[in-house]
């Protein structure tokens, strides 16, 4: 299964500036990494990744004898040091910014990278650059168009187990804005877990602020509401842990693909919180007494139990995202987009009456 890490994992870099342009050198940490870098670190990827820092074109020069690439980034310093009041140090930060681009390594290359780092990747291998790195400009999610009619949203905080932050939720809600051309949405997570729930570090930083907590709850509600009311099917692929808000994302979907490794749960009561929005979903989408027990005990349950409870539509041994995309392509090929939308609205009318009202009340 592809592993999402930063370019820093397999490369180091140097940069410097002259006028309004910056040179960024990307050098393979090991010769075995250079073919991948040469193929995947393209002018377009670097331009997209740095688009919120630099306004100009990007040129790429290959230096095979050094196992390195050199990028010339134009429009990088607001017109130049003296014009834009930028310092020389800012030109030198472009190497670090470029190395925080996300890449996907297959198992073989990932294992070589881990061996290069002595058996354990440092946190910098998972820290992406806010405001850059995703194909549509998002940072904590990656939103990709697949086959024109499928939107694939990947939660992209693997170093934090894809825990949900305010920024991530706001970006995800924006990505879920209705598009009449869209026929299916697929949601998956990068790294070892689908989603570990809300980011507790961010929540603790609010220090009991009602306004901050309320804003976070409203952001979660907007994402779940967008998934439920999306005028097309939403398919979610679950692997590893899907806890709290992660389970809520699954319950807000129309079709769920679960890997055998998947575990679910509502641990809010165990950590001193009330499962407000989540409880509304669980009581509507799971058998009543089972939902009560799961919400009160906070226990985790595996893929087999989730499938038995009707929470999972398809079970796979590995790579649920691939299966989710397969199902999505089948829907696109074999079904009318309008009929799918009308059918989903009808299903929501029959099964989810008052659900959004109850969820909003719980915010």
C-alpha cells in the first residue's frame, strides 16, 4: 500500500536567491532514491506546491551526475530583496519548503527509506507545508479529481494519525462544496490510520474557551452535513483506527469499505468528553441498544463486528481505497448521475428525518 511522506524522507536540499528568483537543489539521500525523484518531482508539482509562496514559473534542470535536480523558481521574493523588503534568509527557506512536499512511496522504497534513517523516520518526514502540497491548494487534505466525475478526498495528517483540526475540517468542507458534474465522492486517509478523531492537542490549547470549542463543533457538523446531503453517493475507505470523529465520517457515508485491520469506536467518555454530534449519528445509523452501549463504554470494535452491525458495506483484506475507487468507477459507468442524486435524497428522507436537526442541536 502506498505510504505518504514528505520529500524530505528521501532527499535533502539547498537554495539561494538572486533578484526575484530562487534556485532550489533537490539531492537524493541515496542513489536508489534518485529515479523516483527524477520521475515524480516535476516542474508542475513544485510549482503547485510553492504556489502560495511564489507567483512565477518553475524551470527544472537535471544533474544526473549528482543524483540531483535544480529548480529555478521565478517570482519568489516579491520583486527582489530590496523591492519586496525580503531578506536573503527567506530565499534559503525555499529548500526546506520544497522538501515538505508530499510524495507516495511503494512498500519497497518506503522500507529503504526507513533503513536509511536507521529504522525510524523522524517527524519531519510527515510534516507538510501549510497552504501547499495538495493538488487543489489544500494542505491537511488532498482533493483529487479522478476520471472527471469522481472526487477523491484524502485526509493528509499521517504523522498525527489524521486527527481532525479546525483547519482540516474547514478545508474538507470547502472541498465538499456541491459540484453538479460530480457523480461520486471517495474519502480515505493517508498513513497507518484513517482518522483517530479530533486533535486533542488542539482542543486542549483552547483552555476551556466556549467560543473555540463551538467553532470546532460547527466545523465538524458542516463536514458531516456536507457528506450526508451531498447530491451524490459518498464512499469512505477505512483502514487502521477510525475513532470518534473518524467513526462519524464513516456513519455519514453512503457506502463504507473496511479493511480487516479497521477498528472503530467512540472513546469520548473515556477522555472526558461528551459524544454530542457522534451520538446523533450512532443512534440513527446503528441498532439502538448497541449504539447506547458503544457510546457509554467507549470500547473499540473491529471490522467483523462493524460489518455485522451494518456499518460496513464491503470488507477487504487490504487497500480499501482501491476498492472504494473501484466501486466509484462502477457507479459512474453504470448509473445515471441524476438518478443517483434523487435516490440518495429519497433514502435520506426515509431514514434520516430530523438527523441534521439533532446533530446541529448537539453542537
